[in-house]
C-alpha cells in the first residue's frame, strides 16, 4: 500500500497527494512533517505538509486557504484516525484565530510552530 499525504502551496492555493517518506509503503497517520521535499509545480516553492486528511478548498476560497495556512503554521496537521474527542479543525479565518488560542493542546497539534523563513 502506498502512503500518500497532502501537500499544499498556500500561494497558489493548490494541493497534491505525494509520498512523505523515502520508503513508499511506510508512514503514519500521525506524521508531523515530510521527509521528502516537494515543490509546487506552479511556483516552485516548497509545499507545506498537511497530513493525510486535508481536503483542499476551492482555489477561489481564500478564506478557507488562509485558515489552513494559519493552522499549519501553528503546528496543526490533518492527521490521525479522526477518532478523538477534540473539536474539528475550523475552516474560516476568523474561527481559526480563536481556535488556535483555545486549543493549544489539541491532539492534532503535532508539529512545532513553523515559520516560512525556515521551511525550504
Ligand atoms: Zn505555488
């Protein structure tokens, strides 16, 4: 079985399924970042690793894309089995700002905060 994850470019607002480990058939639903760098086919920038369960918003839906980027920067991933008692990740920017403040120990917050300067 191939383990594929969602990677996104927040500038172009596109997402792709890619492998995140050197071994194609290994991986975990709780993986926090990719071992493999994938660049955006459109702009060439490194794409963000979002986890297995990310569902890409429409490209025109800037609000939802910004929400996903804020969550990603705060260390949230679309990961896990879906069976936990924590609230689902929000999909609007306004909700997301509150959500991050109120859910710092959320079970899907598995990565450390990421700032773009160090992500290349
Ligand atoms: Zn791009």
